[in-house]
C-alpha cells in the first residue's frame, strides 16, 4: 500500500467519497459519528472492514459519518499522536524524539481537528506494539487495540468544525517506530534497584533537587517530581523526608497536594517495592541543606 498516495487522493473529498479510496487500498475502516470521533457501530474499530459492500451500506445509512481506521496489524499502520489540549503541547516532545532518531521516518503527517498532528508509520508484522499514552508529554501511540480518525473527516472542536488534512509526506524509506524506546524517552522509568550487595550509593543534594523541581512548568512537573522522588528513594531517604523536601517545591511549581502524594508514593513503590509503606503525614522537620549519602 502506498500510504502517501492514498492520503494525497483524499484531499478535497467529502468523507462519503473518501471511504471508497480506503476500500480500494484494502485499508479497513468503520463509521464514526458525524462531527465526532466516537464509533457508530456496536464494536467500534473491531467492526472495521475493507469490504466495499459493507462500507457502502454503512455510509448509505450514515452519509455524514466520519471515517475511523484501526491501527496496528489490521491496517498495517501505526500512528504517533501529538496532542494539543489546553496548555499541553506535544510538539516539543515530538521534536526532541525526532532529533534522537525515534520518530523521524514517517510516511505521512496529518493535521488533526484540535490543531495537533498524526504521524503515520508502517507496521512491523513481526513486532505487535500496543497502544499507550504519555499524557504529560502530550504524545499518544496508536498501535494494537487503537484507532484514529482519518482524512477527510471533520470534527467539531471548541465550537468550530475542523478537518483532518494531509500536511506532509515523508521519505520513501519510512520505518516502523520502536514504541517501547519512544515511551521510555518520553516518560522514563527508573531502573530497578541493584541488590544490597552490589548497589553503589551516590551523594544526593536534596535541596538542590528541590530547587530544580520548583522551576518546572506545566507539562513536566509531575515527571520531574517522579524523577526527584526516585533519586531520593534510591539513596535511602525515608518517604516522609522526601515529602518534606520535595512537597513545598512541587507546590511552588503548581502541583496540588493530592498529586504530590500520589506521585511520590508511586516513585517509592517503584524503587522500594509495591508493599513499601507510605505516610501521608510527614513527621519531623524538613531537611534543609542536608547532603544525603
């Protein structure tokens, strides 16, 4: 399938005419509600087909329906979804990933209704990759178990009707995305702690980490807090001390108390173990200027 040629052929067409192009290219599709992204069929993307007779029946019944396409092996396409919602902008994270060579060899780029972007990649049939979300980075991956709305669909967004449009064609040597590597880059998880006999402890300046955390902005605050809490946990700092040190800095950055407790708890359970105790009220005084080793 020539994905670039398929999407180029959709330019200027209404959805009802665009569905035929997908059927001709043997790309399975299914109808979504007019001006929306929700499926119209009972089983959603699992009902997708390239059978033209079925497609014709659907769009005869729902002539204004948008077009949904399942991602993964069934369509041969995977999508990196760059979100634009509120103050979350995924373009910066996508650009950083592109510079690292993680997402730079796409087939087509499509503008979404919200002003975000879909980057399409071929599937590696030997390596099924599940869908996932890195919300703080503003990036979603659509693979197995996912779907996207495709051109020439139109969606009502913030009171205005906006279309999915082809905005770029990649090189002819497009390759599949390594979604696990991309996810680790966007939302890194700390390595499991070494055994007590081999662990090397590093000095950690708790106040310096807290000062850095206090300067984080929306879109990176939770990830920064999680990283900082993991560093303290790895160096044996009790969880209540981590709360005393990192809590005020995270609040200064704009996080709520419930978010702070949840993130620090998650970090400690990742590093120390799922049964690690966690105190929601921190006794004692905060650590000030202490170097922990």
